[in-house]
């Protein structure tokens, strides 16, 4: 089975904290009818996230749930869960959402929550990935879409895109080239998920029913 565009459009909720360029890439793919799904809601934990403006321009509802309004992680996550579940999502997309979740939150959406991380996981989990790749004199760097588990940036890998690190690169130039690849692989992962091609089955990522190796699908332009 390679395509199920006739199946019902998936319901998608996107969580952001910032610029939302990955959100934009996904909005563009939905509008181009590449993705068999609809974004029901964009949730930001920050009032000034530019991604909220992108949602507004695309006529997608947006809301803010400020982590600073809650006394602890658990009550913030409960508020997020209430909003997310009110949209009955098939897929929850983390697109630059800069908060760490409780295990309850992660487990609630296991098998249907994706994240994008700016490194070739499992290398460089966490922050400052571009500078760390340079400091370690890596030959390549890149980005990864993965399913989300309790381990931060540690869930099963779905798609990776690698770029060569050039002698003249700095953290900023690397970030820009990695970002371009993010905008290729995130919409692709969402497209495949919404066509029931990309699935997490018993902890294994499958594409078209076949388990991918631990590095996920290797995307090339
Ligand atoms: C991206 O670099 C992504 O890999 C990371 O957060 C950043 C979000 O960028 N998780 P944007 O808001 O989508 O432009």
C-alpha cells in the first residue's frame, strides 16, 4: 500500500514556541494538497511567537497557553492536553516547541506525535546543535524527524536529511542550510503519516509496512 489519499483527512494539532517556519512548510504542503490532513489548531506557549501570525494568515485557529501561567509542569501539561484533546487529533506536531513534557503527556500521544530536531540524531540531543557539530569537527550535520518518547530527543527516528559541513561554515550558515532541509523532511513525514504510510508499531518505525533501520529514512534532494 503506497497511497491512501482516499482515507479521511487527518486532524492535526501543531505546537510552536517561535518563528514557525516548519509550521509554514507544513501549511504550504496542506494547501498544495500534498498532505491529506488539516491543521485544527496551532498552540503556542509564547504570546509573541511569529508562528501564530503564520496561522492567522492561513486562516488556522491559534491560541496561547503560557507555561508561565502554571505553577508546575504537570498543570501546564494538563492544560495543553485539554486543548489538544478538544480537537481529537490524529497527529500532534511539535514544530519548535521549547518545553519538556511530563511522561503522562508523552505517553498520551505515543505513536501519533512527531518532533523535528536540528541534528543527525542520536548525535547532539538538546540545544546548540550547530556549534556542537562544528566543535566536534563533524563531516556532516543535518536534521531528524522522530516520534516522541519520554527520552528527550530520543524517540524512534523517521526521516533524516544530512548536509556536508563546509570549511567556511559557522553555526549560522549551518543553521540556515539545516533549516532548508527541515522544510523538506517535516512536510514529507507528515504527508507519509497522513497517508498511513509512516507508522510507529511496537516501537519500530515502519514505512509502507516495512521497518526502517534505526537511522530512519535517509532523505536526499
Ligand atoms: C528548528 O530548528 C527545529 O529543528 C527545532 O526548533 C526550530 C524551530 O524552527 N526543533 P521554526 O520555528 O520552525 O522556524
